[in-house]
C-alpha cells in the first residue's frame, strides 16, 4: 500500500485501527510491515497495538484525549479528575486523562498525552454516557455524580471531609443529589454514603452563600 492510499482511506479520521486496512484482497503481514515503516518515518503514530493516528502534517483531525482514552482501553469510560474538570466541578486543569475500567490498571503515554486507567469492580461499571466532543468525535464519560463517587471510591481517604474540601469543589448546583444518593446507597459501600453526606452539606453551604451575596 502506498502512503497516498492510506491518506485516501483514513485521512479524515482522528484514529484508525488496522482492521480498516485489512478489508479486501490484501496481505495482513504486508500492511503491518508498511505501518511499521510509516511509524519509524514519523508519518504515523502507533498508540497501542492495532491503534494508530496520522502524524502532522498529514493529520487533518486532532483526536480529543477522551476519544483516545476510550480507544486505548475499550470498555472504559472517562471519570475521576478528568470528568470533574470537564464538567467544571474542580478549578484545576488536569494534565492526565483519567479513566476507569474493569481491566487491569495501566498507563499509556503517547503524543496525545498520558492516559491513566484505574480498576473498578464490574458491578460498579455504570453511570456513564456518550458525550459529543465536537468534530464528529464522541466518548463515554461518567456522569458528574458518578465521576465524583468513582474518585471517592478509588482514593484512600477520599470519603473524608478533609479530602473533599481539598478538591475545592465548585458549581455544586450541577449535581443531581437524588441520583447521587441512589448511586451511593446502591454501592453498599459505607465510604460512599459518608462522602455523599459531606458533599450534600457542601452543596447546601454553597447555595446559602449564593443567597447571601
């Protein structure tokens, strides 16, 4: 395959897998060898085995980090600090894209950043939705309530008032407290119930502060 043929096939895609190049009467070994050559030449980025992106100046669409994360680890979703920053619940920019998965915890580093995957139990794999990121890109992202509970669940001491206050949570009026209460109760984890009570109180105090302005 010529590089021009690759551009014709995937030139408008932010990411592509080897499967799109293996359709028809082609040699899988030849395709993989050619991809390896293009990676070495700096024309293509290999993000993991079987997942690639065109490199500048051939790249027309820059992949959103959330899309990259979803494709790096199928079955995962964006959560924790990345989701909280996306929703504006924490003020800091998050340099690492954080996700949860039922697979093993792992980290990928590639030209699009660092991607951390944290393990959760399969019965906690819920509370996420498909989000439109623009530029015809979509990714699975935790709801605001689930992202916060995922963080509490995974961080040692995450249920303590000290930790939660240290997050400098803001815009808590976005939270659906009823939904968050149901999630915390359904988890059968006392730490999540304790955290919900603290967060609920923080939301009430924030609302009272707005009224006093």
